[in-house]
């Protein structure tokens, strides 16, 4: 309807790009689209590598927005602000003409682990954790150093380095900018000086000039250019007024903004993200602390992030490579029913879900996925189906134990009603093993980015107003009668993990 304001959210993941159109006054998602319909390719030119072409992301941004436009073109003229969510920790390099110089080294790429470890040693654990809350690890700064060391011609041509969301913002506005939250996730933000991390850059011998200009997370970060407006079917001048990495943005989409609140997601990767007002860190950097999207100097908010790379990707791999009957692949619903036909603990079958690169909770080790205690006369396809889900839950619980040791409280967890939380078995197992009530909401990352855009553009007078229309659709409590069985199964799973790690 003419006169109504709409907000456009764009969520650039490693699997797909999603766009959502949200009515500002009600918070209702009126249209959404995903592109491509099949998962985006992740190119692994060597073991442990993972790359994607940023121009492919932009192509699918255009396709997703075009699909929304075709479902209600009159609304596109009323888009009042645009927000961006994006896969974290990636590296995009462009030249002075804003042309991409190489494929993006994305979040699950492991090639820079040793570079980060050397920088951690050179700076010193105390200084590094106090100033940056993390080891440089396998994050964006270390990936940039890898390019300098291994592709010097490309490094020397680079004008700016960006995160994936910064690249999409550049394509929308023509400006190259970033945010404190974005630099924080790349281990390029100094919490003591509240400025870009010159100590990291100097230790890695990286040019300070490669960093983009810093803009607040909630702010007008540029306006839609005429060229981009033509490609997207929108009016020029629309403000891009919010940008957040996928996990901080997932927390925003669930209204997880204050200490004690926790968000989770179980897509390609699995994440638990708890908010605190203290600059807490894990001494072994097994979980990571970043500036949350609503951080201010007066009201500091940090997100403590546990990431499990091998989550939905393990579930998907098993579906496509194992779960076939008479040549026909089973649906996720059918696999879930199979899993529910065997008891808690999968009759001793254990799966370690670590087959998607180096895992932070394992101190950046890449131990791969393994199936252990398999008994040919006992275990069936159904046991594998259940052990996959239990293995993922146990791996998340293992990371949660680390977060609790840091002082993060976990009694209630919010998640979108999507991905692996669509499985009742998975959701119940997660609640029972962690002891937390799980609340599922009618939202996703693209809708969250749209709400963020409304806050950044001043369309909402308060952040609270942005969450009109956000509703809890399901609550899952721990299953008390299964708690002992899950406790025993988790204990056995940990024993297998420690043996595998040689601990």
C-alpha cells in the first residue's frame, strides 16, 4: 500500500543469499526469497581451503531481490532502508577500481592457522587477549597475511581488504567502509584503544591503509547508487543503515541484545552466542568474544561465540551420501523418524562432527569427522541418523561448558524455527543436554537485518520498537526422563573425543 514503509534485509551466507521485505510498522515479513535454490559451491583447491567468488554473492543478491520484486513490485518503491547480514571472517580484496582480485577466503578455510598461532606467540597471550579478546587464529587478519606471503603480486595490487558484508555494501553504495563489529570479528579491533588493531597489523607486517573507513554498525553507511538501484529494481538514495556478521545478526533478529541472553543457530555451522557486558575471554581462545552489534563505549556489549563448523553440513553429507533406500534419497523428515526409532545414546555409536576445517573449540585442530564404536551386528542406518544429531548436540554442549567457565549464563536459548531446529529430536536433545529451555521464533537473518536497518535509519525510535511482530512459535523444555541417558551418552562422547585428540 502507498505510504507504508518497508525494510529490506539481505543475508549473504555461504550456502545461499536470502532477502526479506519487512513492513516497518508491524514487523511482518511480507515477502522473502532465496537464491540459488541449490546450495552455493564452496571451492576447495587444496585440503583445508574454502573459497567463494564475491561476484557470485552479488549475482544472487540481485536474483533474490528480483524475486521479491516480482511478488509485489509496488512495495519496492516504498523500501526506506536496507540492512546487510553476512558470513563472518571472510577476506575480500579489491583494487583501486573496486575489482575483486581473487576469490574470497571464507570462514571455514584453515590455511592461516599457523600464521595466527605465530602472531599470538609474538604478541604474547596476555596482551593479545586483553586487547583483542582472541588469538589472531584463523581469522581475517591472518588470512590477509597468508595472501601477502603466498600471493605477493595480488597483495601489492590490493587497495582495500573487506569482509563479505563490506563488499556487498560497496556494491550497493560505491563506498568502501566497515564497522567496529566487523573489524572485531577479523581480530582487527583494539578493545583498549577503541580503534583498528595497529599491533596486529604491525606484527603481521600488513599495511594499515588496507583497512576501510569505520562507520557505526547502526548508521547511514551510504546510499543506494543509481546503478545499483537499476540492477535491484529499487529507488536510488535508499540508505544502507545496518551491517552485521551472521551470528551477531542472528542474535539481533532474536532480540538477544543484553547480558544473560543467548542465541543459537544450526545451519551449515552451529553457533551458540551469549551476550555479556564484560570483556571476557577464554585463555585458549576456544570460543571467541567480539563486539556485539549494539556495543557502545558507555554500554559495552560483547558476544561470546561458540562455533562448530561441522553441523548442518554433516547432516547434509549423511543425507546425500548415506541415507538412500532403493536408490531414492530420504527426506530430512524421514531421517528424523529413523533417528527416533533407536534409543538415546545410539546404542554406543559415537560420531565426532569435525569434518569441516579447523575447529576453534579444539584449539584450531582439524581432526576430521569419525565414526567410532561401530558394531556390524548392532548398528543400522537409523543409529547413524541419531548419532549424527547427538554428536552435533554434544559438540555444542562441549563448547557451552567452556562458555559457562567464562561466566556466561545459559538458562534459556532463542533460535529461529529453521535448519536443524526443525527436527524435534534435535531440539529436544539440545534442550535436555544443555539443561536450557529452547524458544523458537518466526524470524531469520534477513528479517533481522531488515529490523537493524530500521534502527540505523531512525525509523524506529527505540530498538524495542523494532521487534514488533517477533513471536515465539515453540518452546522446548528439557526432557527429564531422558536426562540421565543423555548425561551418560555425553560422558562417553567426551571420552571418545579426548582419545581422538590424544588428551
